[in-house]
């Protein structure tokens, strides 16, 4: 009897319990994205605007009380407690994110209790169905109104509301679902129709395309020859008998923090070396890194330098406003209101999907929207000083890379290329839509539907599903160039028209060597790879610590496996890149120099508590900039802690050779308990937390720490700062073909 009474009591209140459970899960899990916004930016705005964050939950609780009074008997104290649960859970979330919200949480809880009690006192009499019907109709009307407003103002209104779209969305979903209590059979039947339609109904709208232009970029071989022929500083390298540096960058996935990281690194390098973009041939982006690459490019002026421009100490801080925009709120509003509205209207697509909203938000919130929305196929010209954008996505139905490239032809092995490669189409894609196609990580942004050819579609997801670093595509691009930059055969010379490679050949050098013999119109080139990545701890395949009790969960293990494999595949791709570029010491355990061709820039994501989402607080952005920008932190600059004058002698290989000899001698003294390396391979470096003094995955030196086996957060951040600073200055040395001693750059660095 007691169980039956309890069931009868809880059944009509189930929806209110579900809403409470949603907010309770947020309180327990508290996503880093929400925590970042609350803890760092809750001080902005008035007290009333903060109350506005809680107001939808308070009003929805009162509406649920009135609705309950129309279908069941009200029990004042239990129902008062139940109606207050959602707000209580939300307050706990706020307190966990920012203890300073205690006063606000107490005030709103007292206000909610007072309003709920006032409402209960007026509906405590016998059930009256008209109240439930009125609330159900009101809920539907509010939902229709919210959807209509979102159609008209899909970006501006959610941006103005900010995080409040979460409380509005969840409250509206709970209120609309309450119609089940009023018309249970009809509501359940209708929801089943909606579910069947969602599973088996029409596909989403395809990505909006534009007609292809006749002025599209040439294929890779032709484009690279023309690109080199139009470099204003090529003659300076010819005169110095050095190869011409071709810089290719990649930016890994990670939502807004990856976008900010990529944008900051490229912007700082442009500030240090004004000729940087003139040498940046291509930028490969995955997921959030694609967005950062696109934002950086849109802020560049397409102005060719008159000649070689020396690097210099940065004179100003980079502008953070392009990555400080709120890309999250419009996407969340679309998910919680727009996509639910689409679900509730079978067979009709009312709202754009989340990816379309994200792409439109980027174009609307940032300056230079003409560059952001420019068709990808015409966004790059070999005569330009702007890099060619390459965005990596994943083909859902094939499990392979699908590449959006501004360069003509196929640029990667075993991967389709659009719009100018293997999927040569009569259509082109706006650059912002292509970048966001690389960043569609369900469910916040759904997969994309692309018309590759007439009647031939692809379903695309986040590029990080396949490989999160972008290194695979970079190495494929380098190998494609190496393949056509070979001596011409008799058959090649007999082709009509004659390939430029047969008349003015490109010759690939494996080091930034000097005293090259430039003959005639030949062009010597040198690849410099700039991976923009998270800080890696150790090398995949080596175990550095004992795992006594690993976490295991039947429900979460498949997702955990997928997320970690995408990360590890990225690390393995970076390892492959180093083995292609640095054949003698690919794990960089013995320092690095300008001849390696590998110039990583890493970000300690976990140490900085950077959220995976689409909004960063001003404090988080400032912390990132403080880690990215200070090149003076490199101790190998003249006057620095580790400066050696022998690094800068005319033969700048001497210091490097000395370092290698010292490391080779010390490697014979490795402790016997270290893991043995396979025959013919170097010993793996110890992981960064041990502070062994060797190099970590990103090629950064780790400072020794004899007192503890685990470095502090400050130590890890300091290590990243020094490594990033030195690698930036190492890259800057490429703009010094004459090898000038007092140059703002370094030819080598490491900790012997």
C-alpha cells in the first residue's frame, strides 16, 4: 500500500524530478566550460542580471505547481521541497564553480521558496483541470514564441542572454513535456511519431554552397612554383646560398581553446617576424584549430613585403578580441530550443543545425567577414601573402579523412579533397562553413551533409575523430611536394607543355644548410613544420608509471576509448612527422636546432583548466597569452641563463655537434632499471613530470627536480613557456639567411 501511494504521488511529479536531476548532474559533473564562465566572469553585470540566470527555473517551478494542482492533490511541504529542488541543484553548481556566489544563491533560494509557497497557498484546494490545461497551453505558446524569436535573432539574442540560455532551454523543455500530464495518450502518441521521424525521416539540410568560380587555385605543383616565383625575399636566400623556408603549420582540435591557441601563436609569430605569412604556405586545421587558423588569416593584410624583413622583439601585445567572442550561447540556444522545436515538428526542418549557427556566429561576430565567408576555392592565390587553408574532417560513412582545401588537386594520400581535388565540383564552399565542418563534434553541433558531386553526398564529422593533430595531412602534403620535386626524366621533358619542374626545378633540402649552389633558375627549399598542440607527456608505447587500479565503466568505456584513441593517433602522427623531418633524433631527446625542421608550440591544457567548448573567459585568454607571447623567456638569447657565444659562430653547426657529442657520452651512463630501447633506437625520454632534464613530446626541455617525482603546475607552465619561447626564436632564425650574430633568434637550444 505504501509503495502504491508513493508511486501515485511521484508519477505526476516525474517531470519536475527529471528537471531536478538534469541540474543535479550539472552540479556534480560541472562541465569545465560552464565553470570557466561562472568562476571567471560572474562578476560582470548587475545583481539583477545575475538573478535573471535563475529566473527561468523559478518561474518554471511555479508553473509546475499550478499544473500539478490541476491533475492531483497538492501536498504543501513535500511539493514545496520538490519545486525548490531544481534551483537548489543549480545553486550547488554555482557554488562549486565560484564560492563567491554564496550570497546570490541564498537570496535566490529564499526568493524561490517564498514564491513557491505563495503559489501553493493559492492552489491548495481540490484539483481543477482548467489550471493544468492553461499551463500546458501557455507552455506550448511560450515554446512557439521562443522558437520564432530564435529564427529572427539566432545570434544576437542568445549572445545577449549568455549562459542564461541553459536555464531557459532546460526549463522550457520541462514545461513543454508537462503536457503529457494533461493529455497523456495524445502526447505520448505524438512523441512516438516525432521519435520515428527523427530516426527515419528526412536528412538534414546540406551545407550551403556557392557556384564555383573560374578563378580557382591551381594544382599543388603549379601553385608552388608560382608561389616561389613571387616571393619577394627569395633572392636574399639565393644570395646567402641558403634554402628558402616553406612553413606549414597545423593546429589540433579542442574547441575554443584550440582556436585561441592557433590564433595567438600565428599572430605572435607575425608580430615577431613581419615576413612570417609570406613564408607560411599552408595552414592545416582540425576542429577548433581550423577556426583559429581562419580567424588569423582573416586578420591579415595581403601585402607582399618589398624584400627580406628581419625579425624583432615584439612591440605590442596581440589583440584577443577575435577569440573573446561568445560562440557558445547561440549554439546552445539552437540545441536546447531550436533542435527540440525541429524534433517536435515532424518532417519539417525549421531551424538550421548547430554547425550552421556556429559558422554564422563566427561570420557575424568577427571583423573582415568578407574573408571569413569567401569561397574556399578562390581564397588562396599563389601570388598572395596569405596562407592556403586546409581543413580536415572525417567521413562518417567511410571512417576516412575528408579534406577541404584551398589548393587545387589532391594533397593527401588516400583522402578525398574538396572542392578542387578528387571531388572536383561545380560548387564551392564558404570558408567559415568549411572550417566549422572540421569542428562538428556531436551533439552540440551535428554532423554536416555535403553535396560533393551532383547527387553524391558525404556526411562529415569532426576531423579529430580520425586524427586530432593534423600532422598526417601535413606530412602527406610534404611528401606530395617531394614526389614532384624530383629530377625530370626524359619522358617528363617530352610532355607538352613542359613542366616547370624540368626547366626551373624545385630542390628539397633536408636542413637549413648554407653554401648551397643555386644554379640558374632552380629553387632550393626547406620545410619548417609548426605544430600547434597540447602539451604531451611522454611518447606513446612507453610506460612511465604503474597503473594499480584503472577506472572501468560499462557505459562510459566505449566513449573513453574513442576519445583517448583520437588523442593517441594525433601523438603518433606527430611522431611520424618527426621521423620524416628529423631522421637522426626524432624523439628530440638531445635538444633541437634550426636544421630539424620541427618547431612545436604546446599548451598545458589541464594545468590551465581550459574548457572544451566555444567560449573562453578573459582571464583564461590572458593566461594563454602570457604563455604564448613572452619570447624573452628563452634562456638561450644573448644575456640569457643558458646563452653560449659558441652557438653564434660562423659555422652554427659547431654548438649543435658539441651538444650531440656530450649527450652521446652521457647516454652510456643510463641506470640499469630504465627500459631498454629496441636495437638501433635511442632511449625514450623520461616523461615531463619527472623533470629529468630531457625533452618531452613537444621537444621542450624539462627542468630537473630532485625533491619530487611530480612537477608542480607552475613548473609545467614554466617549462612550456621556455620551450615555446625558444622554438619561436628558433623559427625566427630561418629569416636570417646571412647568419647575423646579433639577430633576434637562435640557431639551436637544449639542456646538455
